[in-house]
C-alpha cells in the first residue's frame, strides 16, 4: 500500500511543484532505481510486465523507481519534469487477469509524453485499448486492483482515478494527496464520456446530478480495501501538507513520508511492532500489516532542473534521501542482477541489513546513528541547493558534470556510512526485549531472504 502527495504554486515556498511518494511493497520485494537516456527504437513492440504492445520510434529520458521484477515503475519522472505516482484501489468493476499494470501505464506515459496533461490523455487511451490488469503482488499472485495516480509537471498536477476502463480526473489546487482508496466525488474536471451513464444504468446513482464517483464505485466490502486503510493515511498526509501550506519545501515532504501517524507526544515510545496500515511510513508486522515502505521519492520540479530526492532503500525513517538530477544527468544503474535474496553489494540490501537490525530495538538503535544521518542529509541538501542557486539558465555541460558528482558522492557516502552504522549496531546489545510474534515474523522474512543477523 502506498501514499502519493503533491504541492503546487502558492502552496510551496518557492512556487515550484513538489511531489512525494512512498512505495509500499512486500518486505523482500527489492526496490530499485533505474535511469535511461533518450533512445531511438527499431523494434516494433515492447514487452511490459504481462503484455507486448507497439513500441514508439523514440522514448524520452526517464528516472524509474520500481519493484525489481516489474517493467513499469511505482514512481518516476522524465526529462520534461512529468512525474507520476500510483496507488492500488479497489472498485466495483471486474479485475482483468491480463492487462497493463498501473506501473506499466506510468512508465509508458513517462517515456512518451511531455506534460502532465499529455500523460493523463495517454494513460486513459491505453486503458481503453489494452485495459489494466494482471497480478500486482510479488508473491501474492491473487492481488488484483485498479489504479489512481497523481500526475505532475513543472506547472500543474492532476489526480486521475480509474475503475477498469473508466476514469475521472481532478486538477490539483494547492495540495493534494491520495492513498489506497478512491477520493474524487462530485467535483471533477475531466471524465470518461460513458462513466455517468454507466453508473446510472447499473443503479449506482439516480442521475447525473446524483453522481459521486467515490460513492458509486468504491468496493466497500473488499478485504484489501478495508485492510489498506487508505482513508486514514490520505487524511493524515493531507493534514500534514495543509499544516505547512505556503511554506512547503522538499524537507517538509520528506518529513511527511517519514510520518508514523502518531498524534500524541509519545513518539519516543513508538516502535515498529506497533505500526499499522494507518502509517504513511509503513512497517510490516504480520499478515495484518504485510507491507513496508520499500522506497521513497521527493521531486522538486523547478523550471530549469529537477531534483529528485530518493532513498533507494526501505523505511524512510531509517534512510537517507539522496539527490538525482534531470534532465541529461541521471545516475548509473547497478550492474548486478537483483533478486529477493540478500546481496551485500546491492544498495537496497545494504541498507536493509541496517533497517532490520534497527527493528529489533527501534528507538535505541535508530538513535545510535540518527543525528549523524540527519547531518549527512542536511549536507546533501545544502550542497545541492548552493549549486542549483548558481544555475540561472540552461544547464551547461560543466553544470551536469558537477551535479553528477554530487549524486555519486551522496550515494557513495551513504553506503559507507550505512556499513559503519551496521558494525556499530552489531556490536551493541538490544536494550528492549523482543516482541515474540513480531520477532518470529521477521525471522521468517530474513530466512526467506537468506539474510543472517
């Protein structure tokens, strides 16, 4: 389960568009960062996760953050600043056994469009032509869902919500968040031409005046819909953005993604075993909370450059946000094949060892490196924006080289520090007694991943 958020115009401190998303997946479902420059294509088709569809002559430069086994992405951006995140939603419409995953729809839109409006149009066209469908889970091959999206660019943002081939869209004003539930009601800006008539015909509403997309199409008794608690997380993220409206920065969006939905002064006593699906920064605990935040992204879409702050690792509360820049800069992809078993040379797995050591005594072990982590992240932010402030026009070759060095330095330092923190924690003794069932759950996950702690 996931959360996607955006702030535009007067809601942000500098008037730019700022986007954020946590990708919530299974504990061993590795989250990867992939970057691809513009490319000409001679092949006639492209293989998405489950379908072959016609390829275009040229695809645009893209940054993709994704589950390792899926062709598409959970969140991503392209050279023009088009930035998208998706959410699983459950509706009254049937679920197709084969189709384009919501993540595939996103990647296709990023590779082929130049504005948020164009991306919205392409996604709805692809829905009509190929449908959305196929299992969306890694080990859970019975997990089927429809999708909602936040689609942003440097000037505007849209919420697009779908029910099979049907869709409805709302232009964002100020701040907007979505989670694992339909959110558009009576107010909307664009709509599938047959949607209202279909709802009336099915008896979901009496007339066009009575039409409310949420009331008509949410599948209330779906076990996934109930368990996802999307309304709770959407309410929380919306509240946190509204609280800072007019002053929103990338750092504030990072703090929203790290939020545990603790509405009291007892945060110092919070622990991951107490986590629930109400938490934007999600921690897996059991079959009741089977997902964790496996990767996070905050995108600062400025006019002449995009700064994408990514963790590339799970649990943003234990991770470091690092910058990747577009257009024309990006980041080298990891060279080794990635799987759901532990790899000491893989960015995600290096941090995952730290993360799972922290889980055994969250407050005490996080505090062993938290201040150093925060200072390192502040340095990355300061260095990045000092450099960005000196760039007034189009990026020069020198600018791109210097920004690429900032990215490389941030990722290298983060890995070095993570390894140091792992050794420090391994040498310590947990002060808290383990919660038995929670501890057993994570032993099972570690055994499946071949991760020895």
